[in-house]
C-alpha cells in the first residue's frame, strides 16, 4: 500500500478518529477506587494500530489528540484542552499515540494470532504503565499509590480488550480494505 494519503485513507482516518472520540464516552467510573474511568478507548486504539498502516494509525491518533487539545470534548468523560493532556490522566493519551506508532512497526504484514495477541497484551500493559508513571510524576503520588490508582483498576479489563482486538483484526482489515475504489 502506498504511503500517500489518498481520499480513501483520509476517510478511514476520519472515521476511526470519530470512533475514538465516541469511545471516550463509553465508560465505567471506578469511584471510589480512583477518579479514573474504564473506557473503550484502549480497544479502539489497539484496533487502529493493528489494522491501519503506520501513517494512518499515527494520523488518526494525532487528529483525535488535536481535536481534544483545541477544546473539543473528545477525551475521557468529555474532557478537553491542553490542560487534560498535561494533567495526571493525560499520560494515557500520550501512550495511545506511542502505541499507534509502535504496533504497526512491530506487527508484521501477515496476521499471526499468537504474536498479535502477545503484542496486544504488551501494548495494553505499556499504556497502563506509562499512564501510571505519568500520573505519579505529575501528581506526586508514590509508586504504590500510582499502581493502586492508575494501573491495577484498569489492567484486568484492558488485557481482555487486548485479547479481543487481536482476535478480530482479520475481520476488520477485510472491512477496511474492501471496496477501496468506491
């Protein structure tokens, strides 16, 4: 596939950016454990990273990040603005962009269920570890507090979402690549 942004790839980027925006609103609050929320964002980020080529994967996440940074409420819980990115919870958003760049470089061209599953699990752990470290650094939490607040409440469901993503990649790739000439 060409690295140029075609009309088809721009539409795909826009559609997945919209899906990512919507996924921030599908959430479960974790109060009283933490002020964080479990969302479908990890699922959508991993799906984007596993089915789109590198340039589309990264552009999709950058579009979403730009929308949120300029004040459109696309972050978790309807949050928006640079203040969200620079807050304790902003590290997860930064990790999303990093994963969108790393997975396309590591996954290979051919789908392999076991290696995709392992990579998805590692990516989920990376997101939660990066987010917890960011939370710790920006809020002054101890390591124990950061683990209890920013890692443990999220990791069980994030690992399940990662496994599911790795299993549905072939079906989504087929949908995304079907009828590109339309």
